[in-house]
C-alpha cells in the first residue's frame, strides 16, 4: 500500500508555531504571500542572537520512512540569500532530544521566489542531543524516530537588521519528490552544519 504524506502545515489556521527569542522574533499567518491556499507562515527572526522557530504536532512514527523519506516544504526569502538549519525533536525519557540537518545552503540558494526544498531524513545527525541548562552545553541523548513531535528552523547570530522568510506546504514524505544533491563547493562561514560526534 502506498504510504501517505504526513501534512504538517497546509493553510491550517490552527497550526501552532513557536519562536525564540520572543521579544524580537515571531511567526504569523500571512495572507499576502503564499504558494498554495490562502496563507503562508511568515517567519521573522532576531539575527542579533541565536534565534529560531518551529511547529509541534501529535507524535508521529517515521521509522519506516527514515531510509527514503524527507522533510519537504515550499519557501521564499524576503530578499534572497537567507539561510538556516533544520531540526527534528522526539520525546526522550522525561524530556526531548533533537537531531539536526545541515543548513539550507548545502541544498539550494534561497531567493525571493517560491521554491520547493527536500531534506532527506538520512542527512540528519545519527545521534540525538539535548540542552543541559546547568552546564550550558549540549549532551547526547537517545533519539526516537517513532516519536517525532517537532520541526524547527534556526539561525546563529549575523549582521542583518532583520531576518524574514516564508514557509508553506510543510510535510513529511515517504520518498523524496525532488532530488536535491548537496553542493560540492565549500560554503564559507557555514556554522550550522552540526556534528553530534563532538557532543560529550
């Protein structure tokens, strides 16, 4: 039987997005810029510090999709040249753990036009991590592909005064619908290509 997509956001006004830091970052449903339907998610992040957004949903079991599946969504930048990294979170014990994928520049160049992107599950780090607030450091943790509950997009500090991009038609797919081979060229200054092997 053909596996169906897990649709996370597709013009749903009830879909909740979170963001940080809350003072200068936000996500709103925008009715003036959309790829499909009537709305997109307009993401505004604070580039002066680590900043990000995400969306949660009831736990999904993506175990069978991991070898061939992907996170896919449509995106456009406000001016072009924007970039970010991707995270997935799962329940782990009494908290959450996360895995991360390289930043979007490894796959495509963001412009002010809509384009579809596809991040293979196999590109996410193999080990999970969690943030230890007491040590102010990341620690290793088990990651469960049968308990996925969050997608996140995040940036590190950068010189821009504002950072805006738009998301639409966010979904998990059992097989990639487009092939986005990683760029061969070295990306100068890329700091969002996480390596869980370096985490204690």
